[in-house]
């Protein structure tokens, strides 16, 4: 029965009917707070994957640029594989951030609407303060995630140019021409990895906040 319910939930999600999807999740015992925490973790994991692939791509690039014998084409293939994996995981970040925004909007709308159900003004005020605090932390997290996401394409563009140049000029002379640019690529990747780690840390902190808050 639970598998059938989860299958129905999946159909709601695919249909794009967010309100029906969230209602189905609530009936399945998964509140919006838990969903938001899970989606933030998914976005964080997508950033971790992208960081890993970019680090691997940079290492593969170094092996090509500092080629001193062996199978050059094999080294290029390894670089291209990591570049393609970086592009794929970066696309996942965008999708995961969108899913975070969808459930966050639903959670905060519900939370704000339920404030009027309180008969105790003290409890209502406490819940309103927690809502404001959670929204403030969420907006800061979303800003960080989107800012980091915006820095990914320029780095991927630089990496793409290197990979494409090597594809068409896989020889010692071409490798020599890339050595002068390797420092710029390395610094760009390192700076992005630092930004992504800050975003990952912020995601973890927000999830801890959700787990300790009184959100619906």
C-alpha cells in the first residue's frame, strides 16, 4: 500500500501539480519541513558531486599539460570524461535549487497561514518569530547557492575551451601552448571550489536549523 502511495506521489510530481503533490506527501507522513531539508541536502550533494568532478578534471588537465610520455589520447579521454561529468552535475544543481524553492514557498505559505489558528497570542508570537528567523536563514542560503551556481558556467567555459582545443590539436605543440593558461584555469577552479564549500556548509547549517525548529 505504501509503495502504491509513493507511486501516486511520483505521478503528481511529474504532472507538475505542486499542491496535489505536497498534499500527497503530507498524507504519506512526510511534512514540508522534512521535504525542504531533504531537497536542500540534494542540492548540497549535487554541489559536492560538481566539486569532485571539477577537482578530477583539473587533475586530469594537469596530467595532459605536463605530459612526459605515455598514451596522450588516454589522458585526454580522462579529461573529457571529467569535464562532461562536471557539466552534468552542474545541471543537476540548477534543478535541485528549483526544487528547494518550490517546497520552501509552500512551507512558508502554510506556516504563515496557520499563525491565525492560534488562540494563544504568546505561542503565535513565538511561532511568528521562528518563521521570520527561518525565512531569513533560508533567503541567505538561497542567495549563496544561486551566487555559487552563477560562478560555475564561466569556469566550465574555460575548461571547455581547453578540452576542445586539445580535441583538435592533440600533440606536443598544442600542449605547450596550453601551459601558459593552466594557472588561470587552476585558480578559477580553486576559487569556485571554495565558494561551493561555503555553500555546502551553509546548507548543512540550514538543515540543522530546520531539524530544531518548530516549522510545520
